C-alpha cells in the first residue's frame, strides 16, 4: 500500500505543500526557510521553521473540521517560546479538545520513569490524559474516550533509540490505527544531525519501551521520518498518517545552528551538548557507574567510588575521533552515589562532526572494565535492553576491544541504513 493511499498527501492548495509527498522522496526539503525574522545560528541561514510553525502559518488548514488532541510536552513550543497548546487553545481556527502527556508529563513535572496522570490543565482547562507505559488497545481506548478525531504529535527527540518519546510516537500511531483516528506528526530537528545511523540495531527479542523495533542506537532521523518508517515497516495496521515537515533544516545541522530555542526534553537532557553524547554514554545506565544524573552535566560526567586517573588515561589512549576525557570528581545530588564523591571522567567533545557517540560509549565501557576492578553490569542486564542484544555485554566480558565490539554490528547496521534511506525527507 502506498503512503499516499494512507493519507500522507494533504488535500488541496497550501495544505498539500505542507504534507510529505512520499516516503521515498530521497531528501527533498519542504520549502525555503522563512526570511526576515530571527537568526540562523552559526551558519548564517534563515531560521528553521518547525512543523508546528508551518501548520500555524497555514491557518491550521490540515486540522479543519477535526476535534484535535495533542501528544506533547514542554518542548512543544513556537519559535518565540510559547507552548503550542497555549497558542492553539484560544485560536478559533482549530478545535483543540485534549492533551496527551508522555513520560515526564505534558508540563514536565515528573522525573525519569514518571508521569503526571490524568488531570485538567490549570492554564487551559483542557483534559490531560496520560499515555506513559500505555500501548495497544488500552491506549486506543484513551484516544476513543477523549473524543478526538485527529491525534497530533509534537515532541523534541534526542536522536537515540532508547529515548522513549519515539516509542510514545510508535505506540500512539499504533493506537490511533486501532481507534480509527487520523495521526499528524509535526516535525522538529534531530538535535545531533541526521547525517548517519550509528550503533547496534535492536534484536526484537529485546524489545522494551527503550526500544520497540529494529532501528539503530543512533537513528539519524527526525520524528516525522521515523513515523514514515514505522508506518511502512512495522505497524501491522497502517494509520491515516500525515506529516508536516520543517523548512530550512539540513541533515548536517546541529541544533545550535537552527536558530530554534532549546527546551530540555527531559530533566536530564539540559542542553544540546547532552544530546550529543547521550546515544553513547547512556549505556552507563546498564552498569554500576553513575551516568551523571544528579549533576549539572548528566551523561557527560561518568564515575564511581574507587575510580581514579587511570580510566581517563586509558580512554584517551584509544584516540577516539573528536573527543577527549578529563579526570573528574563529582558528588551526585540524586540517583547513583547520591551525596558521595566519586571519581571518573568528563567527556569533552572538541570536533562534533568527527565524534561518534556510540563508539565512544563502547570505548568507555571497555576501558572502565579494564581499569576498575569494581566494574559490574546491572544485575537485570539492562545493558542488553539499551544495546538491543547480548553481544556488547558478552563481548566486553570476553575481553574484546572497542573495534571488535563495534565491528560486530556492521552487517545489521548496513541493512538498517538501506531501509532508513527510503524515508529521509531532507537534503
């Protein structure tokens, strides 16, 4: 079944210009960047316009005649940092009737592994429904109970398979198909570029909420591109899908070159620099080392009691591209080692174009195990859920070096890259 038959093409005039033309367009950008307002970051280009900015500029024509519910969180903002729900609610051109909150909640009040539950939003009076850890028919029942006709998704991703918002996207698409709802994805940048997919591809036997389906650890896609891939490759029942692309975004863009404001998509993703390393250093969640939660540099600071200068020295000896490691000591205010001083490393990326976060994460795991006798994997083998297989853990335990571990996923990654290419929407 072609994507156009699933409703990818919006009908008529300006609305048609907003929608994707086809999954296999090979990277055709939607439109030229807006001129006049704003700034273009470090590359001198005009401001990148998000999917929402373009939807609103078109008078919400794509949503005309629909009762609309929005899946969003604090990152769902306009270029002048107003939340899209607060913008849409009083606008008579769109009938916004519900909000759906993911992990951390719609307004972002919950920490990792939490949500806000069902409540009425004090600012707008809109009912807010909780989607966190709901999927399939139970989530479809939530959409049905809300009374919406169209579910809109607008959340900033971080570019890693285990960042759960893309699986909220997947679950909501699946539920919308079950409930007979139309689904609209408003695109936002991949903050660490869309240049390449990196890392191991998930084995379906290890599917969890930190990885539902077979994509690479660093997928190198936008949420709209992922939606197209999910719809064509993974969903058993196709959803009536529309996407609203960005204008002015290029695959080589890091977030700070877009001219868009950054809002932390979760409490431990405070800056775009956090996202840059996250696809690799989040692997330390699967160990007994701190991944930096409870510090001002989560995922950039890593360590444990008993680690000293030898880890940084061993990591630097790998000569990994674009990155260096500083011996560091810190005391997390919560999470692992709360209130205790630990030793470890700080990750310093000095050439982000050359930097490979997944290879770096593997190199740090290998050298941590080599230099610290206290190194352990989490007893639940969470590392296998994060990497999507047992190979990383078992190979490191068997003494494999960084190149051997990285080489083990080469064939799977090449196959994913071939699939991914069909759904890329930007040059």
